[in-house]
C-alpha cells in the first residue's frame, strides 16, 4: 500500500465524527447554497447514491488519437461519506483488463433537467481519483491495454467523474462514469508525487468510460462567456485531532469567459510520426465573490509546452444513448490546468492550484440555481474543476500535486451558453 493511501486511511479514521448526518434528499437543493450568508459552514443534503454495474469500454488514446477500444465491465460501490463532501468508493473493472482499487469522490454540484419519462430528473456530479492496481494475466499486453508501470507492479493513477441522475418521479437512478490516466509528462513529471524518468508512457492516455454505447473522439469543447454558478472551499486541517474538514457555503461567480486558443497534442512520442492535434488550449478567467466588493479572480497560469495557456481540454468522446436515456448524447472532455485563485473564505489558503476536471456538453438543457446574486439559468455545457491536494508525509499533510491519490479543497463549477 502506498504512503499516500496509508495517510488517507489515517485521515478517514480520524474523521468519523465529520460525516454529514443531514437528512437524505430525494430531489432538491444540495444545501450548499445559503441565501444571505457568505463563506458560512455548510453540510450538504444528498441522496444515498447506488452502486454501479454495467458494460463499459476502455481505449488507448495514442499520439492523441483513439486507437484501440476494448470491452470492460465497470463495478463501483455505493459511495461512503467520510467528510462533508468527500466519499470513498471501491472500483472493480473486469474484462480485457482487470483493475481494482479505492477511489476518492469529491461532490461538486447539482442541476435539474428533463428525464426519460418526461418528469424532472436531477443530476449530482462527483470528480473521482485513485491509485488503481492491474491484475496481470499472461500474456500481458503492454503498453496497450496495460501501462508499462502496471506491468512493473506499480499502481496507476486515474482521474475522472461520476454523474448520478435520478428520475424524480420513479426515483430510479442512472449514471455515467469516466476515468483517464494521462500521458507520463503529466502523471510522472518531476513535480508529481510519482516522478519517473525516462517518461514511461509519452504518447498514451488510458481511458475507461461507461455505460455504452460510446463514440470515441471529439472536437473542440464549447467556449464563450460564463453564465456562472459557484466556487466552493473547504477549511481543513488533517493533522489536528480530530481532523478538520469543514465545507463552506458556495460563493457566486460574477462574470468571465472561457476562450479556445488553438489545438495541439502534448501526448506525442517524438520518435513517431506526428499525429492529430485534438487537445484544445483554453484561457479561463472569471471573478467570484459574495459581491463585487468582496471577491477575487481566477486566472489561468501557463506552463509551456504542456499547458501553454494554463488550461487544456482533452477530448474523450460522447455517449450515443437512445432518446431521453441518461447520459443521452453528451460529449465529454477531461481537463488539466494551472491557476491562481485566492480563497476568500479560508484565511491562509494557498492561491496556486493544479487542477483537474471534466466538461459534459450538448446534452439536455439543465437548470442551474447559483448562489446569490446569481439568477437561475439553463445550459447544457457543464464544466467542473477541482484542485489536487496530494497526500504527503508530515504537516501540513497535503500539498499541491497531480498524479497521486488526492483530496480537493477548492472546486469551481461553471457553465457556458
């Protein structure tokens, strides 16, 4: 077991008293918007989400192009709360590959849309990450579908999302899942918790999605002025006894924009002929706060050549479900970024962040209710980002990082027309 996981287990053990005891919701507000309050302690009111078991598909996205889809079955346990917005899940993937391990799930936000039966449907989004283990059965296919580091006995870090959707009439849940292990310049850089030189997978992104059908590959993500939603913080101290993990109420976004700059391929092997350039460099900048006088700004920070504009969108593909069936025809992009974003709710919090996230787009219109002074709006482009706090030995117990088992103390939920 890695030291990151050992420390996470210790944090969980210390935090039993922090689990939310709020009433379970059917459909309705998640309790993280508190009208008239800014940066107030908050406990979410969420349903008991079910386990997941369905057919999915993996792919080795090589030289930035999907090349080798393969069949899997995805089983994920019902999420178990350990902090106010943080859950633990167990994942087992079988089929062409056998992968299992622990996932950390961070609750992001919720919205409403119309479900299969024409009745209201509510969606709750989680971002997930974990250090997962491959079970190796000869012959081992490497570097696809099994990463070289897995063939060497190492855990493989995945990031992704789960959307849980509930028909508010029948109360039946549906879901969608994605996970990706980015190429080595991201996952195993010198600044990651698992640096490896030379780069063990310079040109492959390992991705897994469900349910089916799913079509791999996608164009640039949507861009434009931000309709808004929310920024949310956690006030934490995981070396205190007992550990502190206090969710703060949402803060409104106050205007900004997401702009597409150019397309490129950061996961290319220089020894191979050039491939496609489907990744999109983006600029993201916006304001947030309780009002114009009490706020701050999010600014992308460039890290060339990996992230030349500070935010990169990775095309995964899109679902092709029958009309009305969740997740419908949503397109999916994963995100990696670097940003400066001061915390107006938590004194002394670091303003610099390594960021991961997802955008789903071109699905049904969803209704979003942001915190005041925002007004309810509709959108079908949902971008959600979190910072990555990788577990490290000693105080302060977590540090900025990417590529290892992580928690998140900041989330940014945004929408585009």
